[in-house]
C-alpha cells in the first residue's frame, strides 16, 4: 500500500470519525487510473476495471459513479453530490457500525463528504464500489491522481488524543479564508495558575456551546448542521481534557464575557481543568459579543 498525503482538514476529520466510531477505520492508498480528462467516469467502468484501478483482489458487486449536477458542474457547492455520497456511505457503514456509533457520526459524515466533493479537489471523479463483506471502497480521482479510501470494521481502539478534534474545530469555525478559531491544549503537573478563577463547569460549557454554534451557523456552510457538528466537537474536546485531568476535576477560567464570540485578534482566554495530579489548559482567543 502506498500512503498518500491528504489535504487538511480531511486527515483530522477521518481521525475524529475514528474517535466517534471506534469500530471503523479508514485507509487511504494511492492507486492508478487513466488521467481524468482523457477517460472521464461519466459512466461506471466494469467491475473488472474498477477492481484493477482500486487494486482489489475481489471484484465489486456493483460500481456506481457519483453523478455530477446537470448545471453548475464546476460550482463550489454541489449539495446533490454531497447528499448522494453521504447517503451511500451511511448506508454502507450501517452494515458494520453499531446503531449508537452511526447516530454519533450523523453530523460528521456529511461534512466528510463535503470535503471529498468540494474541498480537497476541483470537480473530482468519484467511484463507489459495493463489495461483499465489511468494507466500503471509494475511488477519488482528480487529474492524474487517484486515491482509494477504504472504510472497514476495526477491532483496535483509537488513541485518546484531542489534537484532531482541535484541528477540525479550526476549520469548522472559520474567521478568515486562511484561519479559524484555534483551540490549543497543554498539560502541566500540579495546581492551576492562581490568576484563574473557579467557575461552574455547566456555565462554561453552556457559554462555549452557544458561542461555537452561533459562529458556525452564521459564517460557515451548511449552517445549522455545521453548528451542531461544532458543538459536538467542542464537547469532545472538553470531555477529553477532563479525562486527561482525571476525577475529581475542578474548573477555572480567565474572566469570560457573558456573551462570548471568537475573533482573530481577541483577548487570550484560558480554561483550566485540574485533577489530582495535573492541570489541562485549553487556550483560545475571544471577545464580548
């Protein structure tokens, strides 16, 4: 298998998928197919050709082409293709994901499909391969580059790190075309900074959930659905920090405005979660709404 470099934030999104659905893993491998413009996938190739392109030993039972929209083919937004890919991926994953995990990733899968269609390439060709067993294969081609993404069942739990969650949040919460809200985490032994004030955990969570939901809904596409995803990511980040700090956990923060929002040049804000032996800090920039 030839590993491939994936364009951010796709690697972080796939790692978060692994966190939220521990029984699934995603493999990305470089494969070969004819150059996109010389042999477009307007119609699906034969199962034999598709298996050869994907370097599969087993023929797919069926090969689908993710059809392009009849109009606005090169448009930045292609909601029909995103919805079709999300439907196929969700239906296939349901064969090997427990119902609770499938529900957990219900907002994340459409976002990953959005990245496949409109972010990591311009007007990509996409082949969907239905194969027997517990794996889904997707061929993603742009120009002379073809990548096979394989979604399969896994028995190995993911590593307990919140780095991918923080990276994905920066893309889900854009501030400018080149940057987003950055949540950074750090861990130190012992007690927290004495300048931080004790706070109620519930109040901090509600304040941040509201801020990220409004930010994602107001600025990013596709609006309300992305707002829910942002809130889910934030909850994961806070829960991971609490897990790393260990129970019982106390919460402290810098003074936070009652109505908080995120900016590129706001005041530094810090949340500290202190457990028996260590303190986990979450830093970001914020200002009053």
